[in-house]
C-alpha cells in the first residue's frame, strides 16, 4: 500500500510539472530591401513552439506568408535529437492544409555548439548551425578568424542571394556575455555579415548585410523574433 501511494505521488508530481511547462510561440518575421529584379519582402517566415525552453516544433513558411514549406517536430530519444519532417498537402483554392505527409526522420547525437552560448529559447541555433558546419570542415585558425586554403563551396546563404557555387574563403565570429554578437563570411568578391541584437537574453533581431570589396552595400535583410 505504501509503495502504491509513493508511486501515485510521483505520478501526480510529474503530471503537474508537465502541465506547468508553459507553451511559448515565437514568430520569426523576415524583411528585405528591394533588389534589381526582386521585390521587397515582409512576411512571417517561421513559427516556433517551445515547451518551457525546449523546442517542440517549427513551421517554415514561403515568402507569400501563408503557404507552408515544411513542418518539423522534435523529440529527444536516448541522447539523440530526432527531427521529423512533414510536407503539407494543400487545398490550394481555399489556402488550407488538408493533411501532412511524413518525409523523413533524422536523428543525431545531441551536440551543443560552444557551450557558453545560452540565449533564451536558443533562437540563435539555426545561425550557429552555419558556423558549426564550417568548423567541422577543419579550417585554419588565424588572428582574425578562420580561413580555407583554396576556399570551399558551402551553399549556405542562397536565400540571401549568394550563388550556391560561390567560393567561401574565410569566416569569423564574436561571442560576448554567452551570446553570439556578430559573424562574417568572406567570399572572393563580397562579404556577408550578421549582427545579433538581444533583449533580456532573448534574440530579438538579426541584421544581415552583403557588401562588395569596396564596402558598398549590395543588399540588406532583417529577421525579427516576436513572442506571440
């Protein structure tokens, strides 16, 4: 009888803890200046759902602001983070999603890029993934950052208009107060830079600029995070 009471108490406590984990919705909004041949953009590009501080799922939207590109659900499984990718099936005429089809399940060992990075909700994770990928390619450490002898073709920034086959020569990043503050990616003829702004430990805005060799601004983007 005593053991049953103990197990019941543990179950109730666990249930209450789970119920008390608040769900937080964060909307990522994307802005861009008009370019030659391309209109300006102002739309919700991503929706992220958190249970406590843990990412539960995210939805990626196309530039029209309503059409879903894909949806990703996350689950921790024995030290691995599993991402389930779903593709929507549309009723295009009525602009509604009829159902979802499971495309892929990708499970990787849980890794943390630079343990000192601790922004609220981990909203910088997608940006850090770019740096993590480049660091995994064994670049040469320099006084100003990292460089690749001969360059590499990472195809990371096509959404900002960088050609997928553009040769990346070097990159650098700056970390202060346990948060990524800025990073830059140097190509042969241009540089893409990102600056991060925070409020109470939460990433609020990322400003992206692309400049040529003479420091002339070629294009600018803003990505803003808002609690719904």
